[in-house]
């Protein structure tokens, strides 16, 4: 029994020491390095971005708007800070981090029509784990929304980063994508163009996402940030009722934000060669769509100005 207790005590001490050492190493790394791979864009937005136009969203935004083309047209700085697989709490967090040091002139938020039906932080929110307990209060509050056990886990570097650090280490040797300029990632041309599919819609906005969208609209109004919400083209026919998308559009209109719905744009649905799959544009399609987006944005602004005259 004594040997067993000695063994258990030794293991506990080893784990505690390893956890403390990882904490010291993490603090040093975060203070002296920029995170690599698909963390690089997030790290830039969280800690550095002072761009006047910031694109937020999931992969549909990451692969649909080219910042350099927006810069040429809008004559200002732009960065695509969208991230794969993320949801509205993640976008609110990034905006909160940016607002700590800089107020953008414009936020462009790319959504899928069903994006606001979900609840919770999303499966990939822990991408922000490296920023926990480092002065980013919105990150802390979101990550502490779990139960008591989850909050206790956050105190341990070993448990907090067990799905994070191996990827960071891997990215020092492997490049997961070939990112373009200003955060944009172009999807390649697929071997075969996607085939048109029909998707039945019966989505409603969750109360949680409604509150978060209202919060985003309110923050932009208070900070005098022009908010543009858009639904990029999809290569699929949506049938049925999409109250989720309709509610998003209505909330934006009431708040004076611009909302552009291109999810069923007939021009793009006639060109499968512009898509990587049914949800994402490829690089060529992104260039075409960015020009289309700029024309639609200019038209929406002109219409708004005429209504206010």
C-alpha cells in the first residue's frame, strides 16, 4: 500500500510540475511568437489588426472575398479574418479583441442561410484557448460558460491545450493551406465541378443567436461601425422556409445595417466551374464574386443615401 501511495504521489507531482512548466513555456511562446498555420490569421486579428475593413465569418467568408480587391475599390486597408467552422460567438470575440485597440470603419460578416439556427460556442471555439487568461475578457467569459468541471479544466495548461499544441507544433513543419494575401484562402479548382443539389430548408433562428446578432448590431451602432452582412453564393437550390435567414435580414434592416443575400444568385448558380463544392467558391469564383459584391454594396449604399435624403 505504501508503494502504491508513493507511486500515486509521484505521478501527481509529475503532472503538476509538467503543467507548470507548460504554463511557463506557453507564456513565453505567446509573448515572443506569432502562432503558425491556420492560427496565424486568428492571432493577427486578436493581437494586431488595425485594418479599417475586417471580414468575419466561417469558411464561406474565408473563401469568397478577396481583401486586396476590396482595398483597391474602397481605398482602405482590409483583412479577411474569417475562420473555418466557426460561429457567431467566435466572430463577436474577435471583434471584441480588435475593439480593445482600434475601431474599424466597416465589418463584413459572411454567413450561410442556416448559420443562426445553432446554439453554443461551436465545436471549434477552443481555437482561442491560447488566449484564455491573458487579458481577453470576452474569451475568458465564453470559455467559462461550461460546467464546473470544464471551468476547472481551464486552470490546467495540459488539459486546456491538449488539442491545440500538437497542431501548433505540426504547423512549424507542415503548411495546411496556401494562404493568399490579407488572410484570404483560395479554394483550388476541383477535378470535377459540383453537381446541383436541392436542399430542404426548415430553419428558425435560435433565441441565443438572436441575442448575439442583436449584440453585434448594437456594438456596431454604438461604435459607428458600418456593418455589412452577406450570404455568399451556393451551388444548391434551397427550398422551403428559411426563417433563420429571413430573421437575420429583418434584424439588419431594422438596425440600419446592409444585408446582401446572394445565396441563390442565378448568375453564380449557372456557373458550377466557379465553385469548389456546393458551399464554397474556388479562387476564380471568389474573384468574380468579390467584384459582384462590390457592385452590390455600392448599389445598396446609394439606395440607403437616397432614402435618407
